[in-house]
């Protein structure tokens, strides 16, 4: 089976080579960590590879989410 790269080499190795097509990846993180930014980094990388993505955010106002994503290199306005 062909796997899809997350665009993060260390993560691809850790999960057995990449993402399973049409599969799901659950990212669990501590409340006060920035682990949630990994999902946005993966999405940014996959968008650059020609995929599409959907963001469902029920916690932060869009303006705050946009600021929180700056360290991960994700620009919501360019998506």
C-alpha cells in the first residue's frame, strides 16, 4: 500500500512510513502544549502537495487561531 507523507520525516518514520490514504490520524496532546500545531503543519504540507483540507475549530476565535499558528508557519489567509 502506498502511504502519504506528512511532510515531516521524523513523524513519517514514527507512524510507519506515512499516512494511510483515506485514513485518520489522531493527535492527542496536553492541554497547555502546542502539540495541536502538528496537525496544521501536516495540513499545510499536504496542501502544498495538492491535497485539500478542512479545519473545524470550536475553541478559538479565528483571529486568535491565526496568531497561534504563526510559529508553525501556517498562514490561514493563504489557505
